[in-house]
C-alpha cells in the first residue's frame, strides 16, 4: 500500500520507485515483521513457522547457517534466547500460549539476520511483566544480530528502551 | 518440497471440505475407469467366449448371425447343413478337427446343443479348457447322456444320474415333450462365464434320435444320412492357413457353405455396439466434469478462508507466484489422492462383483494395473484440474497484502 503523503526510504532506495517484486524481495530478505496478532501459520509446526523466511529467501538461510552452522542450530539458539523449550519445535503453532506465540513470531522475524525488524504493537496482547521481559529480549536480540528494531507502540513507558523516539500526533480521522 | 509440505499441512488443516472433494474425485475416477474396464472386459469376454476355434462353418448367409446363433445361442436360427460335410471338411488339409453343433431344441428354456465328444476337449472358454465339476463328459455317442452347463445345473437343481425330458422346439408354445426319451445327466460343467454355462449338451446321435421319435419310436440310426447340423466348429493345425481353408470351404461344390472367423465376425458385431459404448463414455465424462468444477469451486471457497493465511505468507516476503503454486499444489494433491483412492475403490468393486458379472453376464473381470489408456485419461484429468485450479490460483496471486493481518483498528 503506497503512502498517501511522504516517502519511504529503505537502504537508500525510495520504496515508491521499486517494482512490486523488488518490494517483495526487500520485505522478505531484509526485513522481519512482528505483528500485534502474531500471525503464525496455525497448522505449521513451530520449527516450520520460524524457518519460513529461510525457505523463501536463500540469503536468509545462508545468513542463519553462516551464523550458527545449520538451520537446526539456529532454531535451538533462537528458542533458547527467547526462553522457549526445545520440545515446542514440533508442536503446531495454534497449540501454543499467547506469550509463546509472540516469541515464535519474534524468532521468525529475527532468523537469518534481517537488517530491519518492524514490530507493530508486539507486546500489547501481553501483561506488563511479560511486556518488559519480552522487550528486553527483543532488544538484546536486535543488538546481538545488529538488526535495527523499529517499533510502533501506544505505550509510552516502552519508549525508554529505544535510542530514537518519534511521536505521531493524532491525525483527524478521515 | 517445502511448499509441498506446506500445501499438505494447509490442506490437512481444512480437511473436512477437501475430504469430500477427494471422495467425489475418487468416485468419478472409479466410474470412469469402471466404464473403461467394463468396455474392455466385455469385449474380451465376448471375443473369448469360444477360443481355439479357428473357423465356424455354416450355411451361406450373414456371418454375424451364424456366430450369434451357433456360439451365443441368440438370434435367428440359420439354415442347417448336412452333417455329412464333416468328411469334406476333414479332407481339407490344414484342418485338424471338426466339431458339429446342432441347435434348435431346448430343455426348460435352455438351449440343447447336439455335439460330439470332441467338443469337451477342443473348445476353450475364456481361454481355458472346459472342466467338469462332477460326472463325465459325453463318452458314448450311443447313449442318451446329458451334460449340463453350470447355470442350468444350478437353476434346475438336477443331480448326476437324474432322468430328464428334453423338449422339441424352443421350449415355449405348445408343449411337445419328448417325455418318453430317457435322457440321464452324465456330467455337470464348471462355470466359465460363457454361453456354455446356459446350455445342455447331448450327442449328435441323441439329437437326431429326438427328431426321429416323431417318425415313431426311439432308435439310433447307425449314422443318420439325413442328419443336419447348424454349424461346424473347425480347428486348424496351422492358423496361418485360415484364409486358404476358408476359400476352399466357400468353394466346396454344391455345398453352399461359408467359413467365418469368429474374431472377425465379433469385431464387426462389436462395432455396431459403439453407440451404447459412447453413451456410457459421455455419462462418465459428465461425472468427471462435475468433479472438476467441484474441485474448482471448493478451492475458490476455501480461498476466502485462507485470505489471512495467504496474507501472512505475503508479509513474510512470499512472492505472488509462490501463492499461486500453493493453490495449484493443493489441486494436484486432491486430484492425485482422489485418483489413487478411486482406483482402489474400483479394484474393491471388481473383487466384490466379479462373480456376479461372470455368472450373470458372462463377462470376466479381473483386477489389475491401469492400462495405458487409463493412465492417459487420468493424466488428462490432472491437467484439466490444474488448468481449472488456475482460476482460484490467480485470485490468490492477486490477493493484496492488506490489513487482513491486524484486527480492525478501533
């Protein structure tokens, strides 16, 4: 969906100038997404969900393998970092609790070192304690992987975690 | 492979609707293959009703009528020919054996065939020699012995050694019992799925004697000079000589005989049945088209349920053509599983109904791998399914990456 006003620049390229397939590639190869509603594929296993970006983009797969030696090791590492038990890997995504689902969504966004992870209200479905815990995890993962984390939140308390903050003034609804 | 697995799990998650689609594909595949099967097996069974017979010799006329009457005991009676021609036929060099066939009488509605002992050793039914389930074949041509076809024995409950009366004529109309003729059941044939199952066999002498009764008293003429037969079954030493033998039979002076190759006559007959065959084929094609439309419709409907799922794939960076592939994979999966299941269904149906077809229709069916023709049709089916699946697939392709991913903002 093109912006109505303004421009989006990613890696020195103006998004509106790119072809649709180039945008697809950019989205899959360079970016990870964490949604408010997690958006896991419910019928796939946790492992399959996390590995989806690596199936779609060989660059993501190679980055993951280069970092950890194999996709399996990358999986174990991410799971461990996010505090998920390894037994979860074979479970279908819809069997997980909300907190677990959001961690799996994060693993999917971070696998294979994307340069940007965009998180849209990633923690608002969680309680405060989990929110801060997860925020710390996200940030340390981003730091470790040298991935930029762009987060949208209505919760100003979370802003203290970030280097740069922008406040979007409430616009008049159309 | 990853996409195949994703397609599989995705289908598994929506198994309810897809299962019905797989079943309906299976049923229409079973119907289509079944029609092919019935057509092929009917034709083979028909052609194999008598085998080992190289020529059927009868009075000049319609070859098809001669075969229908003398082999299948149906249709109009053909003109009879003198039994004494047996010698002339044997005199033709490549001829190995000659078996007379006399028809025209019946026993409780079953055709009575007057023939020689050799009938039971020379003639093959469905490619197999005739076998007796009990008793023995006609051994002594001077006796009033009867050999019953399997169905006749089963339906009349006659046992070996029982006395029976044989009717003159077709068995309908005014009763003309030869009740004073002391026929005795000598043997019963095993079922073989041919008209032989429904016939009663007596020796030519006995057959002639039946007719002599009208002229007073039962008696055997040593060799009745007036004896008439409906046809001769002729076997050759070398099948390659069949055309030459046929020419020589046609040329026998004053005989008015013709030699008919059963296979050729049956092929002619078969071609007249093409209309019925095509009707069957059109019906099964109709079933197939319904199934294909059903698959397309199911895919379209399930696409609505998959909007969110497909949007997630797009958000992770899946290109539109990968979604197209996902939908096509699913169509492929449905049709392949449906085909496998349909084939299995047909094999089970054949196993269960083979006995019925054999005894009631004289059609021998057997399970077996699909023929090349079957495979070509199934391949065509898969291709058409994939082509039709392109409609929902293209719809998935166009499906925009939109706000499906988040709940409507409040």
